[in-house]
C-alpha cells in the first residue's frame, strides 16, 4: 500500500494550445494548503483506458446520433494507437456493449446498429463507466460522455455520481449534443450544469458544439488533449486515512519568456485508504 496521489494535468497557453516540454520544477502542488514534493513525473504520450458513454435515448433521435457517431470517428482516429475502449450505450438502462477493446472500428460499427429510444439513465452510465475504466490496463483513465445531459431514469442520483467523480482519478470530457430547444428548456439547462460540474471536478472539460464542423473539431481536440498531458504524483506529508476531502491545488510557473499558462486537474480526493492510489 502506498499513499502516492496521482494527478493528470493539462497545461494550455492564452490561446488554448497545449504546452508540452515542461519539467517537474515548473509545477507546485499544495495539499490542504501544505506544499508537497513531486516524487513522480511523466510527460510521455501514454495510452489511455477510455470509457465512451453514448446516449441512445429517444432525445438523441434524428440526425443527432449520426452526427455524434461521425464525430466520434475523429476522436478514435486521433487517439493513441494503444488506447483501450469501453463502450457503454445508455437509454432506460446503461449497457456495456464492448469491454476493453483496442479496435476503434468495432466501437463505431457497434454504434451503427443502435436505434435511439426510451428514457435516459445517464448517472447509471457514468457509474458503470467509472467502474470499468478503473479496472483498465492503463494508468491514465478518461471518460467521454456524449449526451444531452438530461437524466430521467437512473437509480443513482446526482450527489452520488458527483462524489464518485471526485473520488476517482478519471478525467471526464462531456460533449453536449443540444438542439436550440434543449438549451432553452429547464431540463436542458439542468443537463448542461450536470455535464459542466462532473467534467470540471475531474480536471476535464465540457463542450457544446453548434455546428457539425465544430463537433468534429472538439472530438479531435479531446483526443489531442489526452495525448498532451502530464502525470505527476506525490506522497502527502501528513496523510491520515480519515475519509475527509483534501483539496489539491496545482500552479504552473512558465519558463522565462513564456506568457501565463493555465493548468487543469482534479480538485482533490477523499483520504480513504487504497482507493485513490495506484
């Protein structure tokens, strides 16, 4: 058992471009306000265990699902060749359609057979996604949620899912497939705030493309981001497995001559033995 806490960091410049080539001295970490020494550092283009959560409920009918499927092919083309995929489709219930495959083509093929119908068990799908990717072969883990964010059929609730996301070291990206009507409705706004919340708490990001071109670009951008991240780890100086939430802050000092940089990572972890550590 080790108390090593691992973080996945994304560093961008003022224009949103990824910044690679930084060394570990560029980063400063505090854990509950206490400065920490970085004992593990990697900036290699490492493969990822990716859970793809694809909404196949009735609200995704028409051309929504076809556009999303097409954009997903851009993500798979841009991803690391050794990435492994877990495909979960969800409507009234969440179903694992593919478990641990490296065949991106099989993922896309599987989605051509699905007909959108019924309600949306998004929270259950997130739960299943986390459970699967944390058993994945790779140390880096991510979820990609493709949905309008509205949930009306889950057994789990928002609070339970949010806690799980805060606990797991799984960077989450959400692509909200919204029509104009969705964004104006109460349910649509609620769906968007859920996607925003669970993405930001994990150090990921949510996106709401307006056009097909923008959607294609976003999926490619997420794949590139996963390939341009830093992994760092440290052993907290005063760790006690008391189950309490510990807030982690990461700062990045740009090398001389570079403008201000932005760093994204998860916001912290619960101090429970054996669950947050690799």
